[in-house]
C-alpha cells in the first residue's frame, strides 16, 4: 500500500464517519454509545480530516525518505565512479578524465516490447559534456548491455578493435554471418555506426534477491579496453551492482 493511498483511505474513513454521525447511520443509539464519555471523538475526526486533507503526512514522510535514499545512493555511485576515474587516468595509455562514462540501466516495458522489455538508461555520470550521450534503448541481446542481460554475467567488448577491422557494410555483414550476431553485439550495421566511437565497453548485471537480471551498470571509454580490463575496475563495477541490487536501483 502506498503512502498516498494510505493518506486517502484515512481521510475517506474520517469523512465517512463524520457524515454517518451527522445523519445517524446506522442509528442514533450507535453513535450515542460510541461518543458517550468521549467528547474528544468528534474533535479528533475533524482534526484528522483537516490534517490528512491538507498535508497528506504519510505521503510527505515517504517522499522525504525517498529523497534521502536517492541522495545516499547517488553519493555511493559517485564514490565508485571516482575510483574508476582514478583507475582510468592511471591506465597505459591513460583515458582522459572527461572520457570515462558510467551508466545505470533498468528493464522497462513498452507497447513495442511488452513481454521481455528493453533497457532504459536511468542515469549517466561523466565529467565532461562530450562525447554526447546518444539515445540507446536496446532489447535483450543487443549492445554490450543487452549481452549482459542475455547472459546475466559480466561482459566486455573491445569495440575499437572491431571498428578498426569492420570498416564497411560488406565486411561487417560477412563477419556477422561468419561469427554470429553476438560477435557484433547483436547490432545492425547502422546501429554499429552509432556506437562504434565508444571503443571500450564493460557491463555487469544488477540482480534481484533471486538472482534474476533487473538491470546493469556499464562503463565505457573511447579507447583502452585492454588497459581498463583489470580486476580493480571490475571490483568497482560489481560492488556498485551489488549495492543497486539491494534496493538502490529503485531509488535512482
């Protein structure tokens, strides 16, 4: 039951009680028996109607707690992101400070994807304004995050290496036909063209209490897959995923 619904039910119950008291429903004897020796009863009902009608206290409390949880989870995300940036600038070759991006994804459903859904990017953290984050809402098995969803495990792709060898549609289609759709992240040639500028991409699942996939965290940079693909980076990504899996994902 939501806090808003609880507020409304209490307000409704108090209002109905006042109307019933006014019109002696079910009868006068019933209300005389209840109010006998309890002169505060009517005043209490009036106060309840006033408070819950004007202030919706449970909803306000719920919203305040939600804001506090959001602030706490964002602080944790920034802490992990800061450590990832430190790893990136110490990599060889180093990744530029503003280049590293961290993204949080959740499963959503729509008319286009009513059953299995798609991944919606619900948060992005990057120190620079470039590169511009492009619209991307992949279904299962598409993109690095889609592969992460399909396999429910950590996935990384050296996109830069693929982009260097698959320079035209013919080469791309031949490689896809030979190695399978997963070898090109389930992307079409047009889709590949849109994302190839992010040369190193890493993703790890956010799992629910039963181990099911609920979303994921991805990290990307324009280059440096091999230098970033180290245990320390995966530790930060997986630690963040674990935190989000224990309720934090709902507070973003």
